[in-house]
């Protein structure tokens, strides 16, 4: 009997061939899917870009370059003695400018560079109005700069945030004086970082509270000693404070002053740096 020339493939060979064919088919589908995905992303990107470009052109034409939105009115709301013309000059805005093209953040920064300005806020009021709200710095104390070389004496004021301001004549009256502090090159708008000066300003701010208002007037505060303040009141009392927990020290002082007034015996000196057994001397008697 003759042998057949046709060789039947083995099962293992058939399985290998099927796996390779399936693998090639899968790779082909992945390539096609990747091409389709990249094509879709490209199409969406192009469509998105043209849409964005179109919207920008519409906004540019109908809003940004529209004469209807040109600035015709600048309203300045002031809290203090600043002048409207000075604010507008610092803002660098003028009637006729495109309202929507004005960089409000930059204008705010330009206004806040003024030494007397604490805060500025700007609002667009469509179609053609710009509102500028300005809060002026409030002086809390005065400080005198003495130039060693030129013997120059110049009075500055310090605001609630510890910022140095060039003093105006009407501001110096009745302000307490900060002493014992030196600056080599004072500049209006400078933020003072001295801990004792900032503590003195904090003390003056706390004294504005209703419960402490009217307890005493402050003539000067010496900040030359580290971590302590020496206050001279309008009544001639000398009080020493720590630069921390000022609230509690002032509350304690208010109670002692009240007792001294009831006894009609004004305080001469008091040391509030101690938590207990506070040393007090009175003007009419010795130490108690």
C-alpha cells in the first residue's frame, strides 16, 4: 500500500499558527484604533482652536473694540483726605480708554504704591464706568527721624499696619510718639519689622476698644528695650509692658487705674511685665 504524500499538521502546529494569526489581527486593530483616536483628537483640537479664535474675535469686535464700552466716567470713593485727582493720576486711566482692556489688577497695584493708600478696589460698571474705592492709611503714632550727618529732623507717622508715612502737619497733633527706634534710610511706604514698634502699635490699637477707651491718654512709648515697652501717659504715669499678651496687661492696668481714681491717688509707675504682685507706686504715697 502506497503512503499518502499529504502530511496532516499536528495539533500543536495548528494552535501556534492560530495564535500568531490572532495576534497579528489584534495588532492591526490596535493600530487602526490608535490612528482613529489621534485623528479624533486632532480634529477636536482644530475645531476647539477655531471656536476659541472665533469667540475671541467676536468679543474683540463687539466688546473690546466697541466704542460703546469706552470709559466715560471714573468714580472715586475715598475714605480719608486723599484727593481724587491724585488717585486717577496714580491709576493711569483716563476717559476714552477701552473699559474692558483696562488691567484692573495692575491699576490696583499702581494705586496701592501710594504711601497713604492702605487698600484699593476697582469695579467695572458696564457699559462705560469705572469705580475706584480707596481706603487711606490711618496714622497711629508719630516718629522723628534725626539724620546724623545733616542734623535733619523729619517727622513721620506710622499706621495701623506698621507702615511708615510721611507726616502731614495736621496729622501730628495729639498722636503719641514712638521713641528709642532708629532707621538709617526711612522711606514712605516702608513696612517696619521691628517687634517692639509693632507691639507699641498693637497696644494703641487695643486701647481703641470701647472697654479701654478713655482709661488714659498716651504721650509716648519708648521701644529701646528688647521685649518691653515703656509708656508715658498724658497724666504722667510710667507703665512698663511686655511685648506679648498686651490685651491682658491693659485690662489689668485699667482695673488698677480705676482703683487709684476711686482713692484719688494717681499712679506714678507700674510694672505690668509680672503676672503677679505687680509693683505700683502712687504720686501721693510710697510704694504699695
